[in-house]
C-alpha cells in the first residue's frame, strides 16, 4: 500500500503581491525539486521527465496543465514508497511531509514559500490525498472476463496509437513552423531541421529527442489556441471508445467485492478521518473531498469527475503511455492490481492518518478472505456520502442494506466485524491488527464523546478528539474566533491548519498535546532516505543511490528501471 499527496504552495508576503508578481508554478516546482536533489539522490521518471524518483523509494510529480506552467499555483505531488505495514506507511508519509516542507524552506527563491497539506484551496479547487492498495482485481469468471477486456483494450490501444501519431507529428510540425516564423521576425534563429528518435514505440525507453522540455512547450505554445483545442479534442475523440470500455470494466468487472463492501466504510470514515473544510457560504463540512464526490467508480479526470474508486492510472496506461510503450500493458493482465481510492483526506493527525489506511488494509484482508457477512452496503452512494460529510453534528442517517444508520453506527459495525476477524486469525498472522483495532476504536470513541458533549466548551488539554481528529480540531480552532469572526479569518484558520511549518496551526497545537504524536522521529529520518527492506521500493532506492549522478543513464518507473542506452541498455524489474 502507499499514499499520494498533492501539496499546495503559498507565498507569505506582508507586501501583498499582485497576481502577476507571484512566482510561476513551474519555477516553484523546479526550485523545490532542486532542494530535494540536494537532500538525496534522484533520477528522472521513465514516462514523465518532470517526475523525479527518490532514493527513499518515493516520487515527486508536478500536477499542473502544461499551458498553465507560467501561471501561479500548481500542486506538488509526493508519493510514498510501497510498504506492507501501516506503521511503515505512517513513517514514510511523515518523512515526505518533512521533506517537502524542508525543500520549500531551502528553495533558492526570493519568496517566503510555504506548503499546505490540505484538500481544498480558498477558490474551492479540490485535491489532496489518494490511497493505493494491491488487491485482487477479480476471481473465477470475472477474472477471465477482466483479462478478455484487457486484451480488447490492448488492441484498441494499438489502433488509437496508430491514429494519434499522425496528428501529433502534424501538431509538432505546425508548432515548429510557427515558432520559426516568430523567431525569424526577431532574430536569425534557424529552423530546426531534424528530430532524432531512437528506438521503437515498444521499447519501454524514453525517446532521445535533442530538444528540451521548455522547447517542446514553446513549440506547442506557438500553435494558435483554436488549433490546439481542436487537436486536443481530436485526441479525446480517438480515445473515447477506450474510455467507454474502461468505464465498463471499472464499474462492472474490476474490484467488485471491494467496491461493494468498502464504500459504506469510506463514506462513514470521514466522521473520524475527515480533515474538515469551510465552504464559501461559511458552512463547515467534514471533508471537501467527500463533498466533491460525484461517482462511485470512474476515470477521475477524463471529464473532471471525482469518483470514490479512481481508475485514472488505467486511462494513463492505455492512452498516455501508449506513445512510449505498448509492452508495459502486459502488467494489466495480472490478478493483483492497484486499487486507488479518491475519497481520502490529507490528514495532519498521526492517529487519523494511521487509521485511515490501516483500517482499509485490514478490511481488504477480510474481503479477500470472504468474511463479509455483516458488512453494510450503501443504497444511495453519492447522496449518502454528501449527507454524512455535511453533518458535523454526526446525527444524519443514510439508507443501507441494514436499515438507516449514522456514520458512527456504520463505523462500529465495521469495527465489530474486524474485531471478530482478528480474534479468529492466528497470532503469527495478526501483524499490526491489534494496534489497528485499538486506534480505530479510540477514534470512534472520541467522535462519540464529541457527539454527546457540550461543543461550546471544549478544552484542548483534556478533549480526546482535539489533536486526534482533524475536523474536530479545526472546528474548535474556528469556533475560538467567536461568532462575529469574518469568513476570511475563518478561512485563514481552515488553510493554515495544514501549513507544514512551525507557524502552522496544527504544528503549534502539537506543543500543547505532544502525546498525540504516534510516529518515532528516528524512524521518520530513516525513511526519508531509505525505503523499507521488505518492499519493491528497496531495489528502486538502492539503484537510485547507486547510479544517480554516474555516467550510466537511468530512468525509473514504479515497476522497473532502465539503465544504459542502445544495445547495452538493461531492464531491472522491482
């Protein structure tokens, strides 16, 4: 399992800079990456040259549209290495939190940059955390059907690639001509006459194009916007049949049991793991991510949808990665695949962070073992998610297969089933399960006490929920401003609660309640540079430390790395 977290950057400036004076998103990303490279060895990604893999086994990516690189904003995504233990994942997550915070502070800019680990900005844009688990994609007949659909998608991938390439080369040609004509009017810069591409479309290697990334962006930027929009629309039309088949697989074939029995747990989980959010109308929600959910299973980006179960990485595999490798699609035929969950908040609390993924990991074991008899199923999924997330009093009830239940009642049903499952599991196989149960139950108890307590008279030194449940802690901080506080002052608390710096509001709370910290700092320091040994990331991290900065060319991906070039190129599978 692993986590991907999108971090927002902000500029703290007493002079109130204008929009045009703020740093470009690509500049901020490059400066943070440069600071990370000073911290540890790194290599470029295989499919995305802007992606950077770390010696810690994780990765850094730039989440911004190519045409928006010169605008302020943009998100920095850091992914943890793959791990097998919730305790290890918590340490890895805290290590990348500290890594990006330190890199922002150490970046060589004239701006006072800070980073926020939140789920929604002041403009209402939703981003944040996504969870990833290795799970059985299907069994029996459904596995057979799944593989048939993958074979069909591979054939469609080949057809889409053959149709897209002429459009791509046409776009590049137009861009080079437009760029050359523009440069010719201002200087005597000659037109580039040759693009050398080595290898084939099926060699799993980035093509050696002697043109920098900024040159390619400048080339596409030279094309009139109406032509660019037409080109993008044509590509989307070409890949639309692939999207339809992928949607069918996502909604009806893949991860059927997981989607059926996990959804109620994920919907009710915001009651104990939600990060909290103040909307434009001053209403407090348990989770901005939950309020944005509009589907159960979908691509998560093709048309701007925000599903509970995200299959955008499959869309990337069959559409975007086709331009670099067709053979990489063979991994899609494996029985175990990556299950990605989009209904997940960016937590500051160690206990909320831990329970968030540890409880799901335990439930996935239960589902694969067939122990699902007492697990509830939501009747009206999307509306139930919104109803739960909009109720910070924790009183709303939603229809399920076991009648109408509140969020805390649903959580208790799952907890009871998990307790029984763990009690029937031999001690040698239990692992961290007792710890998961204990921490999960304590959060439910803290939320229950909040539900029945006098919420106007809360004490951070004695209230068990404050410091452990993020949305309760944030709600208390906002309430402390008083009933006459302006929306902007409340929103400042909402945002700077997530600031990863000594000035961040949650960071300051930890000085009052240090007992809520679960992770050991020595373990965090270790995971900042070295991935866990019992993980595919161990080999990736070793190779990056060994070959980064050497004469050998190395590019990394989550599943493998390529070292060298030409006939001496070697592939190492993790």
